[in-house]
C-alpha cells in the first residue's frame, strides 16, 4: 500500500491516494474497521506515526475529496495544516491544479500551492462566544469559544512556556460544557509582535507542534478582542510561523505556511498482524 508523509509547521500526516477505493477492499479482506486501520498506521511506536491520516478520493464538484482521521481513528471535518498538506500532495501527484478546490465535511476548501508554501481558504467561523468561562476544580478559566471547522476554546495566558498544556488542556477538552464532542484547547500569549499558540488537540489527545484551525481561532479572537488588523503571525510550538489573513467580516479567512514532504513508502500487510 503506497503512502506519503507530509508535515505542515510540525503537524504530520500520512496521505494515501484512495481514488480507486482499494482500502475498503483491504479492510474487508483483513477483517478490520477503519478506526483500527488509522490507529495502527498513526502509532508512533509500531506504525508510521502521524497526527492524522488523509485519504484522497474522487469528487464531482471539486478536484478531489478527502476523508480526514485523527490519530485515534476519529473523524474530523476540518484540519488547516492537513488541508495544506493534502493540497500539495494533490498538486504534485497531478490530481489537482495549482489553484484547486476539494471537499471536506466542513464544506468546499480552496487552496493555492506555491512550491512548499500552501495557502488555504478556511471555512467561515461560527458559534463565536467571546465571553466563555470554564469552571474547573482549581480555578475559573476565562476565554472564548468558536468553531473554525472544528470546535476551539481559546484562553490568554501570561507565560505560555509554563502552562501545563497536557493536564489543563485535557481537563477543558473533556469538560461538561463541551460535551458530547468536546473541544480543542488553545493557550495564547502575544509578545514580540507575534501570537504564540500552544494547542491540546482533540483526537490526538495531547499537545501538537501546530494546529491550523487553532491558530485561526486564536487570531480571530485576538483580532476581535484587541482590534488587531490582519495579517496576524502565529508562532507555533514547532518554531515555525503561520500567517492568517481575513476580511473585516471574518468571512474570507486564509491560512498560509510552509509544508515539508517527508517521505514516500509502501506499507506492508504484516503491520496489521
């Protein structure tokens, strides 16, 4: 089974061209479900290792359609860095032109590939609540909630380096007020002209080196609260920068950053036992 692995500002993804739908036949043959398939491939000890899996499939209204899975096998409707990696893969594999559209569960996504740099038009944010308070055992955490394709809670902190992202992020992610689907959690600090963001990602169940939808969520909240004009530079945990552009109505929001094509390979059946 051929695969490619790409990463965008520290978010890494396994991408498989599934336009012939051969994976469904493989799953039937092995007696596997898609969740186990994804978990096995994304396992960093016994698989290839990734934050998520992207399947590229045929589409009639767009250049292609994707199925996106988090590392735990759950589906996600949108992933900003995943979208950028998928766009580059599709362009270099001659599946789509330089300027393309593709289907996601969050709607049609537009993307432009310029070498390693990829810019995607994100979905319009909704369910914006700038005065959201999460009550935990130890303290009340003030922040904002919005959906940028997937749900995000954004809270500003004084010292981003000393935040316990794993512990506090998990507590907020599974909090009663965000049930049943939960939320991603972003800790944000503005310094040196950039927005520093650390994200606990739902589905990965831990901190990732970057989160595209989370960076967009943080930039939108920052702009609304402090009247900051775009573009907004977001410094991810990987040390790389994402740039977020948007109009006055927050209807056209673009996410731009670099990608890296890590490797191509072939997956052997014995990984599944």
